[in-house]
C-alpha cells in the first residue's frame, strides 16, 4: 500500500464513531477455502485477517457505509498497493470491515453496501498468490484488529488442533527440544509451541490455533489468545496473559512463544493445551529435569 493511500485510510479510521448496533455478519465468499486465518504465523508476522480462496462474487459481510475504496490500479503512484483492490466499510460501533486482494475493480464504488450484496469479484491483486479475497475487521475505538471468526458465523470444525513439538528458548537464544528424559539448566525460558489447526473439509490447509495455555507444575505461565491484535505506536501487540510485542510471540517461525517461566532445580512438569475457536482441544505433558 502506498504511503498516500495508507494515510487516507487511517484518516478515515479517526472519524467520529457511530452508535448503530452491529448487525449479523457472514463470510464474503461462499464455499471458500481458508488459506490463512487470524493470527497465522506468516514468516514472523501475524496475519490480521482471514485469507479466503475461491471464485465468484465477493459479498458484503455486513451492512454499512463505504468509507474508502481503491481499485487496485494505482496510476498516481509508482508504488502499487500491497492489498491490491480493496474497500473499507463502516459497520457502526467503531468496527470497520475491509475486503482486499480481489479482482481489480472497474467504475466507482457504492456509497453504501448491504449484507449479502455483491461488492466485487473474487480474484488476485496486490500480494495475492491465488484467487479469492482477504477479509479483515478493525476496531478503531480500541485500535486493534479483531478475529473475524469471533463475530462471523463460524466455519464447521470438528478436527482437534495438533501439537507438533515443544521447545524451550534460553536467554542466550539457545533452543532446546523437549523430548523424554530432557534436562536443562536452571534459568528463564520462553515456551515455544509448534501447533496448528485445521477446518473440516478445508483441503488440509494448516492454520493457527485460537489459544495456547502453558502451565508448569500446575501454575499457568502463559495464555496466548489470538482474538485481537492491538496496534500501539506502530507496534503490534499480542495477548499473552499480558500484551507483548508480536515479534516475541512470532519467533522462531513457524511456532509461537506461548509463555515464559523461570525453572528452578528439580523436576518440572510442563503442560500445554491448544484450543481452536470451536472448542476442540489437544493436550500434552512433558517432564523436564532442571539441573
């Protein structure tokens, strides 16, 4: 996105808020495949929306006033928009819906859209690698991105999340794989969890889990929740018991730093619970000897 387009968009986000009640919402593509979901670890940065693959018409997920639109053909600048063709709609109560990376739009955008009305054609523009659209929700009152799956009609999901591995990150940057009989020296460690989720009938795409809970000897030491991602002074903040910079949570790729703990000498019992937004969960326990 060019600097000029970015400036105009966030100027719209600073407009006065409306008091209208938030209506029901639906996904903008029917029969779509979820390629990346909210919080997905994308090379060390979180995805702040849902990437949908599919064809057909992009439908308005909710009713509201169109406050910004961009055709995707940036003739006034040599810097093309990374979002391609995109549109922002004020849904009321400070919530903005954003549709992006669809087929370059022709003609002027409407001034208002209604729930389920066609607003564009699914396609590929900006940094898109396949046909579909990129759907985001931004709460301008709280200055945070919101997980659309918390508001929009949920996808069918009966599959449990998968825990692929656990590591401890020492203060000197050393990573220790947690395997049976593992021992570490006393000290402060980040808890690195490699976990993924999947949707029923979603063609095997690996997605981010919704929540990761870490406990040591029965005491919770981290609760990573991918419900919202706040923005303060240009820094993305993730909820992990307290808000921490995204660069801490999203390193190293493709895992998540789900908590932090001081390990004293003796035996430590590390428990990891991974949940998806539908309530499915997985659990693993590791016994660690601390020297």
